[in-house]
């Protein structure tokens, strides 16, 4: 039983790290490799940087949903909302992980 708990705790930790760093790494890659971030945020620097730091899933999905001609479509806003839900889930999973680690066995 103890072995199973340690395996679950390690997998949960891995999922947390992946959920925390994954969208930020992808956002930096898109920012450096393409012009989509500059176009989607009108060439700004601080708003995409803040988005990458605080709402990475939402910012990443916004960049992919943004179109040069019409901005973000209605379906694109649905995906941006899903990105926001992913950000909320990422932040709440860290709090759940802390509670899980501090719970008596």
C-alpha cells in the first residue's frame, strides 16, 4: 500500500510539473519561432509576458485561436475559455497536491 501511495504521489508530481511548465515552454517556442504572438498581441511585450507567467494555457490557446483577418471567432473564444479552465485546474491541482502531501497516512 505504501509503494502504491509513493507511485501515485510521484505521478501526481510529474503531472503537476508538466501542467505547470508545458504551456510556458510551448508559448516561448511559439513566441520565438513564429510571429503569431506579436500579431495576436499587437506587437506588445508585457501582456504576452504576463499571460505566459500567470495564464499560460489561456494565452497559448488565444495565440492559436487568433486569426489575422477577424481576430478570435466565437468558436475560438470557446477554446480560450477551455484554456482558462485548464489554468484554473493547474492552479487548483497544486493546492490539492499540498493537501494530499500533508494528509496523515
